[in-house]
C-alpha cells in the first residue's frame, strides 16, 4: 500500500518560505553587522548600515507611490547606491531595471517606456540624459544620485538619493515575495538592428544563481570582491546578492582602469573579480611595475571567449587564477562552468589553456545543459565533433521576454532554452562553444568556425584581440577575414600573421585578409562583430547582439 505523504503535510509559514536573494543582506546584517560591506574611495560602510540604507530606500520608494510589480530603473556605475538598489528595490516589491549606462539616449528611452519605469535613479554623471528623459517620459520620477567620486550636479531630478533615504524608515518591514516566481529584475539585451528584448528574472533564479556562484568558486566567507564587471550586466552576474550571502566586501569601481585595479587589489587585498576577456587581457598586458606589491592569489572569473594561452600564462605568472564560465543574459549571466579536474595544473600551459577553453558543465543549481540538434531536439554525438545548439534547462533560466510572447515561445521551444550558440560535447561531458549560428562562415560549402580561426590568431604573442567574420568572395562565396588589435610596439604585418595561421589551420580556414586597428566593443567588453560584418558588407551582416 502506498504511503500518503501529502495529507496534513502541506506548506505553512513554519516550513516554507519563498526563495529570494534579498534575505541574504538581512542575514549579513544580523550576523556580521559590524563587518565591512562597501569600500568606495574614502567611504567605509558596514553590513548593518548597508542593510538599513536598503530598508530606507525601500521605504522611500513606497512613499513615492512605488507598489508591487512597478519598475524602478537605475542609471548608475558600480557605486554604493547600485549595491543598495539590488536590495532596496525588490524589498519594496518592485522590479529592478539596471540600465546599460553606455547606451544612447533613444535606446534607454525605449527601455524605460517598454518597462514602464515609474522611478529612475540616475548618477550625476548622467544628469543631462536624466533631464532629457524626464521631459520625454511623462510621470517619470528622477532621483539624483550624487556619488562621492562622481561629478557634482545636485540640481537635477525630483529629489536626491540621500533625501529619499532620509525620508525612509530604517526599520521598514519588508516581506519576502508571495511567490518566488515573482519578478525581481528586468535586463535588456543590447539589440542594434531591432528593439532590445526585456529579459525578466525571478527571485528563485536569482537566489540559485547567486548561490551557484559561491559553489563554483568555493567563495570564502568575507571575500573581497572588486567590481570590474558592470552591475548593469545581468545584475553583475548576480554577484551583488552573492557577496551579501558571504558577507563579503564590495570594492566599488566607477570605471575600469588597469592601474587603478592593481592599486585597489593591493590596498584592499582583493581576492575575487569578474570580467570579460578583454579586461583580463588589459591586466595581463599592463606594465609590470603596476603589479608590484601584490603577493596574494587573486581569483578571476572570465566569461565569453576563453583566455588565450598567452594571457593565461601571464595571469598565472602574476598570481591570478582564472576560471572560465559561460552563459547569456537569459540565464542570469553564467550558468555553466569549466570545472577543473585533478591533474590540469601539472599540464603545460598550452594544454592547460586548451582544457580551460571549454564552456564546461552545468552550474550546481542549474538542471541541465546539452548540445542538441535544434530540428530533432535529440542530443548530438558526444565525440567532440558533431555540432549542435547549446541549450539550458532549469531554475536558472529567465521567466521570459517582457511583452513578447512569440520570442518567449521560440526561446523555450521543446522544453529547452535555445541559446543560438553552436557547440560540441566531448566524451567527458564537457561542452565547447564553436560559434554563434550567425557567425559560421560557409566557404565553398565547408563550414568554418570563426572561433577556431580566432583561437589560431590569439596564439601569436603580438595579438591582443581578434575577431573573424565572413568576407564575400566571388569564387568561394565567403572566406575568413580577420580584424586584429596588436600589442603596443608590435610591427607584425598581415602577411606574417597569415603565414603564422597557415601553420596551424587548413588553407581554407586561414584568413585571406587581416585588418589592424581597434575593435568595436560593447560596454562589457564583447567585440561587436555585427559592425565588422557591416564593414565587409557581408551577407551575414546582422546583429549578433540581439
């Protein structure tokens, strides 16, 4: 006879509470209230004060008329107010929309209208933009944030941030969400040929990804975390909530500057940071004297393209240990990790870099990652050769796209989230990204992975950054074309670099043309291939950011 494990055993307040990362700051304040939470210039703020300021923010927003489900947008660099907003906004029951501060005004205006933002917190650096947005969007309440390290422009907005907090209650009785599926954040993809899509995060997913960050990194209690990654990017990969869960220290950084990064690491004993590959490369290629005095191990997380062997070797020589993660906005930032195995450390740097270049395996609290044939939804062979689409499934996936049911339905077709990235899976279960589906170059009927060609280019010690796109060709249809940034002082020629690649790649995969110069990048350091494709007038010149 089957045992009844349900009757009289339902959920109640004693045995069930909705998951939400805003509870992390409450615990940090309760247990480690006197410990340092935020460092910013001369500011030193502990967890108790940070929690009370978040409560005041929530209370102040409520007094402004913000209700459950309202959107509160922020135009902020990585400042204390940005950390506080990640807690105070959802404490008020609202949804945080962290805007990409590098976008143009029409793009930001679209996002504010599409998300129906009721309030905008704007740093004084963006005072002029905030004034224009207030004129364009009737009813938008602008809160001026005058950061201690920002420009002084107090005369904009309906009120200022400190006055808003002063009007709030430090003992505000916030509540966990009624349902952990409730929205906590809205993040827009950075589309350029079409309107950006609004990715909606839920409390459950934000909680589980924040905790997965701890598990993947073995993040210790009271870690010292440097904000090299913009908090507007996938909510800083959920790290504002991660650091609160560990009662760590947020070392704020308004703008990336390699020398300042090394100075902050040295001064505050920074233990962890996250960044795009281009940021790690900038650190690896910085003057050696900037690094003097840093004696401890610093752990970095890199997303997107894997670190080239030369960068990895330089970082290791500096005492920096990199872990490679993979994900998208739709999966809260990273949701896969190249989990390192015993014995990798003893490998030569080239082989170690090859191992670390894999996108890897699912995050602890993500249900699944797979490489599937998008037509049949069947797994590809685990041979490291057969290409399919990388897909995710589980708790660390968005709710969907705001006001876009068709795009949501397409993204979740077949019960998986379709990334649009092409990859292979090896016999060890580790996934390796081959390309975006729109970045495959078809030359004479042969598929060429732009990532494979870029890997070859990065092996040259003079190459700082590289991107490969299709170049129209009368005979072959398309051939690979490379855009390359060289390290300072290099005299490398295109002919010499092509010859170098020819020793690594088959002839049909070797770039036919190479152009030197700065590469267009997003504010988070991703190379904008769509701009390069437009330069080549390629038939595939479409937006790879959409």
